[in-house]
C-alpha cells in the first residue's frame, strides 16, 4: 500500500473515532477535521441540488397533502416527492449508528419504517424541527419482539423525540462530510431544512429506508 493511501485511511479512521466521541461531547464538533470522505455523496446523485424548490414547485398553488419524503440512510439522501414524483434531493447526516434500525432509547440509531409528521416548529439551535411520530405501532412491534428475543434489556425504553432538523450555525460541514453526530435524528444543512419545512404539514408521510 502506498504511503499516501495509508495516510488517507488513517485520517479517515481517526475522523470516525472523533465523530463518535463528539456525539457525547457536542462542543468538540467544531474541532473535527474536514477530511475527504470516500463515501461522500457525489454531486450528481442529488436531484436538482442547485435549484431552489420554488423553481420546481409552484409554492402558491402547493397541495401539501401531495408531498411525501423518502429518506435513504445508506445513500445519505432525503428526497422530496410531489404528486408521487421526485422533485429534489438533499444530503443528510444520521445518528451515531447509521446502519441499523432503532430498537431502544440510547442506541443512536435512526428508525426505519413509515412515519408521519407529528408537529413542526422553529428550534433555537437547529433552525427547524420536524417531529416524527416515532414510536408508532410498527416501532412498538419491533421493540417488543427484540425484547422478547433478549436483544435489548428488560428495563430499556423505546425512546422518542426523533425528527428532522438542521445544525448549529456554521456547522453545515457536518452534513457535507457525513459526520453522524445526532442521537438518531436526521440532520440537514439549515438552508435545506428551512426549504423543506415550508412544504410540510402535520400528517406528511415520511418513509425511512436502510
């Protein structure tokens, strides 16, 4: 292995360890290095990434009931659908364990399944918060099944307060570099969460896939 490849691998490994540690020590996030990420989303993979949503959808005639959101965790991508057609895609960051489905409180996983928007409101730290109805009936089914199999502790809770939100001001790079800094929520750049916020309402369908 060449010395340059070894350095890149070592740097990426260091960044991964630092990001996991920083989840529990949020003040350290500002010091994380902005290292190249081999898994970073290619610009071409994000549909209409450089176009304002207002140029793609007539906001004055918008039918919010025809909006749906698809989150693909493995692709670090959130896509807005309007009238069952993809309109625009956004880069995201996830919980500290980005691969697995959420089973219990504190596992730092982003839940998978079909959810609805429970509420939407401004957030003092993360610009906007789009609160999902986790845990829903399917979440409880998976939680109880995992508990019966002994995969989680008898005293573990299912958790809650899962949503879609922004980042602290000046920390868009966390999303750009896929630093999975949340405790299970889906994080976007602030300008992006503000853009989709205006499209949504209580009851909007949010599907989260692996």
